[in-house]
């Protein structure tokens, strides 16, 4: 049983004639008769009574006609809703991102997105590191924002921002006035390090030559915790420059570049290559490009790839 058979059946009911229904449906009369026979076989009941040159619905036919109307009406309503979706997008989008992204990026992004797509709900899955990638790959999230590189062929990657990982200390700390520091400068300092992730791996490599001399005081999974613990004098930590601007501007923290070369990081928006992008999803990509991290954008094309 398919929608075309239902349409043909209801045309016969409306016109009270197989031949007229065949003309209306642009089919031959034998083809129309074959569709009705198939319906009757599927339903295991006759739908029409042949009364000489006239036809009439059987009791089963009358019942089925009501349901056939409802089915085609639902189909029309579904199509209308889909057409309306293109004009006024609705539904929901799910974003996977770490805590710092949730705090420093998504509020501004969602605020602008809601102005453009007020009927689309947005949800945040607070995830960390590889979990962001996994959520997008497993289709548990529509989009993710994460530090690059991401080596996953199933994902499309849009570079959206670049900044620097810096050491942070209280404003009056002996290291505060340095233009840059080397790993050796941190020997004897209690260190507050990210518990895991790309930044932690890069810091481990940077400190490798003095790893036997450094002192890791705490391992934390929150940028806000690291900043507050540094302000409390508990040690030296490392965060992205964009995540400590307010405290540096207020002269509560000092941010120092790592040497001999700055530790730069690139942030990307990721989504599945095979995912069909709705008008709202395409709009979300544009809003992220325009508003993530204050609009410091590296790419203007949603299809840009790492």
C-alpha cells in the first residue's frame, strides 16, 4: 500500500468511475483497476461493489475511505510543515563544547543566533577534549567546538579562531613583568595544570627537558578554577589569552607568553561531512564565524577544511 494507490482510490470514490479516475490520474483503466485489486489484497476485503455500469463503496470501502483521507491529509500537512521549515526554521540544534567555550563563546553566539532563528532551540552538551569529537562523530551533537588539529575523516572542520596559550600569575608575582618565560623559569613554582586534553599534551612536551625538576601542585579540569586558584596564590597556571582578558585588563592577573616560541592554538567548529545541513544549521555556522571569540575569524567558508 502506498500513497499513490490511496490517491487513485479516492479519485474513484470522488468521480464514481474507474475510467474517469484513470483520466484524472493520467493512467490507463487497467492500471487503475490493478491498483485497486492490490489494495483489496492488502486489506483482505473488497472496496467496491460493481452494480452494472455503476460502482459503490462496500462497508469496508467506506471505512477505508475515511482513513485514506486522513492519511493523505497528514501527508499534505507534513509537506506544508517542511515547506514552512525552509521559510521559518524551527527544531533544535545540539552543540558539544568544553566549559571555557560555554562561558566565553556560546552565550554571544546563541544570542545572535536566537535573533535570526527564534524558533530553533539550542542545547549545550558540556564535553571535554576528545569527547567533543566523539559526540559529533556519533551524531549525539550537531556541532562541536574544539582545539585543532582533529584527525577524523568523517568530520568537516571550519577554523574559527586563533589565540595563544599563556602562563598566568598574580599581578604582583616575580614572573609578571617578563615578556616570555621558558620552562626552566618554572622550576620551584607550584604548577596548576589542565587535567587532560590537547593543551596539557602540548605543555608536557614544552616542559619535557625539566620534567624531573618541576612541581605539579594540582591538575584541574576547569579554566575558571585555574584562574581563581592562581588569584589565591596557589601557583602558576596556563590558559588561552582570550579566557583571561578581563582579569589581565583589571590588573588582577598577568599573562606571559611561553618561549622561545609562542604556543599558539587554533579553534575549530566541527560537524559530520555526511550530515544534511538545514537552513538553521547553515545559519549557525555563519553566526559562529561572525561572533566566536569576538569575531576573530580565520575562515569565511563553511566548507573550509583543516
